[in-house]
């Protein structure tokens, strides 16, 4: 139980919801271009914006802080090595979380003794196309703020989700990715992504005592 409580300390406001400095209006894509042109401070700003979300994404999947820290460092080293190949027409966060997700999958493949799960596994999500509730959390990531409180209960609820639902939820909330972006990143139909998000939200709310 101690590990779960400790892990809860890493839960903060999602990266894409964190306030920026009043004068910081540049997009991630603009900062990437500046970094490609030699502005090292642009990378510092990108890292400050996204380090928390990427770390939490990895931690919630691997469930071990030391491993998450190692993977987190690897993700940023890969990004540094590949910065010249970034296409400004693409959304930076989609690219960043694609790197993080691929690194997580590589880790599982290389360490079969650790919990190896498929990020396509929906657990017992039978009837995946069923509309579970009238509201659509997939259309409003900011509405997820109430689900991201620093609590051991929420960490436990996240760990209990099937891997595919947890992955979609984290990409949506930590990465701020839209349904279509998650679908493209995971090579999954958009309707399946929507269903995974709805199942995830429903299960998390139920675990937290909110039947809505």
C-alpha cells in the first residue's frame, strides 16, 4: 500500500492544464522550430511544460517510480536525438506521447518478468460500442480535472483499469490529446477510443463513489 500512496504524490494538474507564464503564448510547435534553429531555451520551456505529464503517463503504466524515471529520461533523450526530424505540421504532443508509448511498449517487451500487458486489451469491456452515458467526456478533457486529485484511491482505480482504457484515459488527460489524435497514435478506430474513454470514466467515477 505504501507504494500506491507514494505514487499518488506524482498526481498533479494535467500538463496541458498547467498555467503558463503570462507572456508565454508560443505553441509547442513554434518552440520546436526555435529549438531546431539553435535556441536551447526553447527546449527548456517544452520540457517544463510536459515533463510532469509524460512522467505520470509512464508511472501509471509501469507502476514503479525508479523504472518510470529511467523511461522518462530515455523519452527525452530520444526526443533530443530526433528533434531535427520533427515536422511542424504535426502536433507536438502527439509526437511526444507516441515516443513515450513506444518506449513503454519496448520496456515491456524487454522485461517479460515485469507485468506485460497489451495496450489493446480492453479487459472485460464487452459491448464496447455501447453508449454508457449521455455526457461525452471524450469531447471535454478539461472536465477531467476533478478526476485528477492527489489520492491513493484514484491511483488504485487507475491501476485497476484494463490497459487499453488506462492508456486512452492518460493520453486524453495527461497529454490533452483528442479522440482522433489518440486513434491515430494507437492505430485504433475513433469509435473504439471513445468507448474506451467512456468505460474508463465510468469505472473511475464508480471507484470514487460517484455513480454519474
